[in-house]
């Protein structure tokens, strides 16, 4: 799929996130259009690391030749984006334990499917992290030329503005329900929290080129 990066598409994707209901694969996954999901997926691909070191192995991603094999289906990406939006709300309200619990539940959902490679699980983690920055307004897409862009993740600072008791309770209730519904599986070697990255984290790519 060829995607033309423009500021307008970024705004469309961001607006879709604000109206999305973060429910995991329960028949309510059409709030985000396929176009918005594809845009966010492409942003995540640009910031996906070439490798991730784990205690027992290193996950390597061949970004020149294995994009198709690394990406996940749009339906899965839509669920990951919704979970990322909830995580963003928790982080903005300085509810880091809740954010971690939400991410852990997401990964339990996906690992329980037993069909993703290490590279795809790393992509899911990256898409989740990228969505947090997008929803928090801390993702910038800088056009470097006709077909070249720079995707930048900026640091997110928690703010008490808008984080009322009712808002915190709504976030907590949503995450608690999500966590309770997640399957219980054995702990996997994939990181239990999103991989840390220097801030800002830039990445660039040619439109439609590998």
C-alpha cells in the first residue's frame, strides 16, 4: 500500500482517535477508518527499531525486505491503536500503573492468539507506543521533500488539566474491565513495557519505497 504522508492525513488520524471507543475485538472496531489505521501503521513502521535486545535473544527486523511479513492485519492494528489511546489517557493523567496494566493486557490478548512472530509482536508494541504519542499530540510528521518525511516522537509530560476524579475513574474502570477480560498466559520474553527510546525519536522513509 502506498501512503502519501501529509499533515492533513495526520490530523484525520488524530481526530479518529479522539472518537474511538477502546474496546478490544468486540464488534466495535469500525470507529477508525481503514485509511486512518493504515496511516498510523505506516508511522509505526517508520519508527520500528531494526532490532530489540531481550535477555535471551535479539529480535532483528529486516526493514528493507520484510515489511509485509512484519505488519499485522488492519483489524489487529485497529485494536492496538484503541488500546494505545487508552494508555495515552492514563499517561496524560499520570496513571502509569494503569497504563502498564493496559499495555500488559493488550499483549496478553495478542500472545494468546499464538500466531505472531517476534517481529510482529515488536511491531505491535511499537504501534502502541506511537499511538500514545499521536493521541497526546506529541507526534510530528515533518515533510522533508516531495516523498520524504520525518516522524518524530516528542516527550510526553503528564498534566492535571482535565484529569478530574470522574475522568480518572472512567479511565480506571475502562482499563480494569479490559484487564479482567484478557486471557491469562505464561509470562513471555517480549518486554512487558513498551521499549524505551530517546526523545525525540526520528525516523524517515521514502514514500512506497523499501
